C-alpha cells in the first residue's frame, strides 16, 4: 500500500507520480501526472483556485487496484466528492468499513478530528472523479470576490451540516452535477483558456453540490448547454484572447458565434462560472501577468497591449486578482523571488566537434556559477536541448548570447516562464550526452546515457519542456548517486 505523507497537494501528487512511474508537470498553483504503462493509463491533476479551495481530478483506468493512505497534518478541509464515471471506496483512519462512493452520488466529508484517509481505486474501471478540498477558514485572507461568495454559501450550509464536527454526507444520486464535473475531469487544456474553464467548472460543481445538499431543487431547472454551443463559447474564448487589445462587446461576440446574447451569457456562465464582461477582463489580466513574466515590456506597455486605457485602473484590477501591484510583480523576477526558466533546442553546426562541446560545457559551468544560473544541456543526434534558470535578467541576457553562438543554428524556443523553485539547483550546468559519445575528461558534470527513450512521446512545447527536464534530472541523479 502506498503511504502519502506530504501535506501539500502538489507534493502528494509528486509522490504518487513516482509510485506510478508517471510524468509530472508542476506550475504555480497546479500540477498534473500522466502515465501510460503497466499501471494503466490516464492522468491525475490538482489545481488551487485560491487559498482555501483546491481541486483534484482523476481521469484514468488502472490495470491493478491502487490502495493508498493519505495523512492530514494541521489541515482538515471539507471534501466535496463526485464521480462522473466509475466508483471508488473511502474511509477515514480508525473507521472499520470502506464506504463505496458511486457514480453521480453527491458526497460531502468533514475531515475534522481525523488524522488521515484510506482510499481504494479499483482496477479495470474507467474512473472520472472530482474532489474539491474546501477550507473556509482561509477565505478571510483572500481578496477574491468568488471566495467571498463561497464564504456566504458555506455559512448557510453550516446551519444544516456541521462542518466542524465528524459529519459525513453520502447523498442521493444527483446527475445534474455531472454536467459541471464532466467539464472539470475532461479538460486537458493547460493554457489560459484551459485554466479558466477549470476554474469555472470547479465553482459550478461546488455550487451544484451545495445546492443539492441543501435540497434546493432550483438546480434541476438549469438548462443544459449543447455541445455545439459550448464549442462556440470555447472558440469565442480564443477569439477574445487573440483580440484583447481591441474593444470587445457582447453584440460583436453574439454576431461572431451566432448565439443570441442570452444564450451567450448562459454558455459563458456554464463554462467559466462568470459573465462575458468578467471573462474578458480576466483574460486581459491573465495575459498581462504572462507578459510581465516573459517579456521586457514596461507596465505601461503591457497595460495598453491587453486593452486597458488607464494604467491606474489596470493596476487596481491587477492587484485585486493577484494581491500585488503589477510593478512589484514585475520586479520580483529580477530580485530572485521567483525563478525564470527558458528552454530551447538547436542544431549543432557541421564544423562543431566533440571537443567544442566539451569546451562549451566547461565555459558555461564557470560563467553560470558567477551569475547564479543553473540548468542542463542535452546533446543528442547533433541537436542541443538546453534549460537555463535563474533571475529573469540573467537568463534573458544569457539567451541573447546563446543566439549569437556560432557552434549551433536554427535555435527554437521551447518554453519560457516562471516557477517557484529551480529544477537543476545542484548544477550551474549539467551535461547529458549519448552513451557512445567519445568525450575525453573526467568532469563530474558530464553524464552519458541512452537518450532515445526520453525524447519519445512529447509534442506540446510546455509539456515537452517539463517532461524532458524531469526525465533528464532523474537520469542525472541516478548516475550521480
């Protein structure tokens, strides 16, 4: 049985990824493991919508049953569980009987006064499970309007359901919730639109489960949205994202989509959990955050590029969403508070020799150390793959120099962005080459392996970057130990 001890949801998912031999992707407030091996096939992801509300999604089929325990330390949220497909079993520690959680059953569990859980996922069953972890005591620290609305809903819920006691609710079959939870468990997009779809699905799923528990039947009167209308709404999200520097009205979007204004608002609220106006504003703010992270544009340039006409209003909205002024947010990448990462691939020049590669590595190790830059370089079949990480200014400066280097050409940026910690913190530069590469020298920074397997099955750029470098890191650690 797998025993998960970490309290942080992302770290718990990382531990599970190791157990399943899965690829693992981590971003700011989300993580995802993906596997297709002897354990089965599918993914598990976790996402924090804001402090106090976290979602975990299972979308998988196991070839062998999986049992695991999960400890809770100083954190006992309320769990809102919903199976879109399949079933699984759960019990709290010290309980003797596993409870079956069935398809479409509305389940609310209070984790208080329990130290842990035991969970059993059956084999050869298609599992699509949504689990929302809600800690209302953290909401007061969040300046998020949606958090405030949920806080009010939970106060009403507490009148009939004692969240601070050892209370569990294995409710009736409630198929209405599936229309929201299904969006959550099936969404595979990892871009801004995907993030907002996930967030809307979480809020809608939670609201539906709360309403069902309180026996309010108005949830059953919600009109289902057709798949065609949903696809039109997703396409509109992409249109807004691509045209956010211009004025966008509901009438324009209605004309583009062919949906009348009422149906348009309904589809938007269903998919994203908010109005068209709020969606446009949030896409603009998310794009602003990305530009501040990944470009050298000033705050004013970013403000106008994403469609705001007033910098003061832009600063106000940005602060409401992220809790920090855009200028302070931008500065954090230059002070080392956040790590800036960049990865690329390029073709080695024909005249580049193995000795040149060895010299390149030695030179980079010394220079990177002076500028607190870490990373790794892979040389495979005449192609370089490199990741560099550090402060934004140092990484971008180094990348400018790399672009001018004559030892390679056809430089293709794979991904750039920020993350909370370094992947290659132990190496100012680690080198990984083919096992049969004939490189002289005994440097501890030179490692060799069969690289063909780690280059397979990766096509999305951001996923490519993350999976490639985690596979490289695993090889480096194994060879170094």
